[in-house]
C-alpha cells in the first residue's frame, strides 16, 4: 500500500473514531491538536491497529505525534498480504 492509500485509510479511521472533519487533517496535524482526551487518542490508536492489522507498542504510540509520523510507521510496518 502506498503512502497516499495509507493516508486516505488513516484519515477515514480518524474521522470516524474522533468525529472530526477530514479537512482538519494534514500530515503535519498533531494528534494532540485533534483531541486533548487521552482516552480518545488511545481508542484511535486501537482502531488504527485494527484497520491496518498492525500492533503499535505503547512506547511507540506515545512518540507518534503527527499524522505524517503515523503514516511513516504504518508504511514501515505494513504486513504483506
């Protein structure tokens, strides 16, 4: 899956999970700008893991600050079909 496909899927997950508008999300968007509720962020990470069939360790998730960083992580840890 290329970066654009990952981005589109990730944005869809964030929109659904955090009830935000897709237009508010760019690669530079900080998760903390989307939501300051740590429970919502945790839920979003869990939904991302499910959508991409990947596990994001807690210590890694804490350091993924922007949407672009999440895209890079997902691209690097993508499982082959």
